[in-house]
C-alpha cells in the first residue's frame, strides 16, 4: 500500500529540521526557503511539532528561555526521503507528459 | 444623581450566556469583534458557555480562534510550552486573550498585518478531528452513565420516595432533562461535523462550520452553572449549620479526590516523562486517593460521632425525640443527624443508645406540603414490607427445605398453623411471603395517636410511622402497642 503523502506544511517543517531549530526559527526558515510562497502559522506549526514528536519523527534536543529546539530523527528523515522520492517521481511523470508521450501510451503492448 | 455616583454604578463587566466549541468558533470570532466595537472585551469563558466581558474603549479588533490541543487524559502542555506558543503568535501579530478547553483566542488591531494562526486547512481539520474524536469518546462513555443516573433520579423524585430528602439531587434535577437531550444531540452533531468535513477536505474544500444558535446548550449550561450556587449553599448549610456529619464524611473523599486530581494535573501531566510513566502515575494517584479517602473517612466516622455529642445537648432542646431517659432507663449516648432539602426543609434522625445494643430511633421529617409527607409515609410502609423477608430469609428457607416450622417465624406473624396450611400448596412459598408482608404493615389507631395516618411497620409493633399534617415521625425500638409507652411517646413528641 502506498504511503500517505505529507502535506505541504509537514514537508517543509521536516525539511527545516534537518538543522536544529526552535518554533519561530522554523517559520522564518520556511518563509526564506520558499521566498514567502509557503507560510506556516503558529497554530499549524505547533500542532505538527506535537504530532511529529509523538510519532518519533523529530526529537527535542534542548529547552531554553521558553524555546524548545528540535531536530529531525532517522525515522523522520526516512519519511522525508520517501516523500522527496514520491515528489521526484511525480515530477518525472510531469516531464514525460510535457515531452509528449501520448503515442507511446496509445501504442503500448 | 451626582456624576461620580453614576459612573461608579456603571457596570465594568458583562455576563453573557453563549456557547463555543470546535464546530462553531468562527461565528464566535465575529461575535467578539462586534462586542469589541461596542466596548466589551472577552475576559473569561466558563465551561464554554458563560462569557464574561470587561469594559474597554470601543475598538476595531480582529479575533482569531485556533484549535490547539492542550490536554489529553494523560498529558498536558506545560506552562512553558503554552507561553512559547503565545510568544510566537505575538511575533506574527497576534495577542493572546484566553483559552477555553482546546481553543485559543487571540486578537489584534484590525488594520495591523499578521500571519494567520492556521495556514493549512487540512492540518486544521486534523487537529479539529483529533479533538472532536476525543470529545465523542467521552460522550460515548458518559452518556449511558448519565442516562442511567437520570432515570434513577427522576424516577426517585417523581415515582418513588427515596430521594425526597436528598437536597443535592433535588437542586440539580431541573437540568437533568436538558442534559439528557444535550448529550445525545452532541453525539450526532459532532459525528455529522466530522463526517461532512472529512469529505470536504478530501475534495479540497474548506471546512464548514456550524451556524446553529446552540440554544439548548446555552440554556442547559447556564442553568447548570446557576444551580451550582444553591448546591454549594446546600452543602455548606448542612455541614456547618446542621453539622450533618454524613455530609462531611461524603465530602472527604470528594475533596481528597479533587486534590489528588489537581496535583496529578499540575505536576505529572505536563512533565517530560514518558506516556507509560504518566499512565502509571495516574493509576498510582487513583489508588492513593482511594486508600487515603477510606482511611480518613474511617477515622472521621468515629471522631465526628464523638465530637458531635458536644453539640448534642444544645441541639436537642428544640427537637422532638425519644431517648432511653424518657422510659426510666439510662441513655449511654445519642447520635443526631440533621438534614434539609427543598422538599423536606426540616429533618433529623436521633438514635438513643442504651445498655448493650439497645437503641431507640426517632426520625422526624417535615415536608413542604402534605403530599410530600404522605409520600414519606408510603416510603416507610414500602420499606416495612420489603425489609421483613431478608431479615428472616434463612429461617423461611430452612422451614421450607426441612418441612419444619421454625419458632422464630412467630416474630414476623407467621404461625405454625398458617405455615402448615400453606407450605404444600403449589405457590406456597409466595403465599407465605405475601402473608408475612401484609402482616408487617398494618394500620395503627389514628385517634389514639392524634394523627392523620399511623401504621405499624412490623408485626411486633416496635416500629411505627405517624403523620400529623406535614410532619412525619418514624419511631423504632419500643413496644408502641403498650399504652404506657404510647402516652410517654405522645407527651415527649407533643402529638
């Protein structure tokens, strides 16, 4: 069975946690990475951080000045890499379509 | 009227019956905005339905309510975690106002820019679904329990007589019918909300929230909160004025349980320990609270009995009670319990202890009207009929099994001749039981007792119930067919 796709905020939060970051820094990083295209609000962010931590996809590495700093775990990395592979496959499919493969489809076996 | 006095008399707060939950909070955001324009800022929400506002300058504010799970059965966000969330929300333009259950309320000036607190519809629905499913689980468990207790309570209040003296039940009873309907309605409402929006999210649509006015919820919760005041007063009156030790003993485990729960919620739930540790902590807390409650209740049960005697002499003066001292005997000590309820505003039970295990019991009740007093008499009569068989169950069973009459059965009015006549009949056992019950409760001489109703409640005539108008006396422990006992009793009880 195909794994469930990550939503956009899930994807970008995991991506940002390849380096240790706290909540506000995650939001700022995503905004910078995507040139403001993707915005993650605090409500969305902290709900996802809670569920990631519960599922073992991220881990808390420090707690200082009311800021919790997280980083991605091996399990989280695996899920992220699976998602990246999935997106790459989707991109390949898009390229095939743009390259014009209708004839190939019609003449298949 | 002087201006300063006028200003002092202006209310700086406003209370409103409303309702907020995860299915309708966007409409509450709009409502807060309207209220802010009129000069009222939400300050506190009690049980999701009592909204308390404070006076402010009329302001053009925007509100944002976001679901953010704070507490589950075993975990709770720490103060630091909540503060971090608030700090980050502030950095994107939102000021924290308050939270109610799992909904956090923020506001900002309408013309100030800010990033939305929730920026992804699918993630927002996941959080709402998680919270909604938790609420449904609670409803699935609590609703049948609530239905069962409601049926017992309402049946006891209207059909039976067991709850006539239970003030707490009588005070809460008006909310019961609403509560039953509300519990069932909430289950269907939440299921529909989650199902429809699961479909919406799948199809890439926005979440649809409820536009219901939630009138039933507003009425029920407001009524419940309002009734908590007379309920608290009832307990305080019974404990401190009537010095009802039973109420104290009942209150002890409740208070200990509440303290245990608060400590668990404050220290264990938000801690960094594992979920397994927290579950173990919960079990440990439950066990500790149960043991401590039992021990304290046991100790208090003895101690309160002894200290209550200090008040007895002063309390006894205006009470119509029987004691061994009235019957040319010596009373060792007495136990007095006073109680009050809306239907029976004055009631007390006095047990006079003689030598050995002898006791004389006086139970006095004054109903708010004759109908209540009549129901109390019926209660005693019913108990008289029901209690006779269990007390002599072994003797009856032995008699039928061995086909041999046991002489103790004379005490409940079953003679040897009657036993022999009935024992071999097809439904002999049932006939004997019916005979014994009928002999247990029978009319006493109402004229002799100067009463509207009088019934002996056992064959030996050592239990009697007497009604004079709204007053009911239940007496136990002397031979109330003895003319001398009758006269003394009538004099003492002013019958």
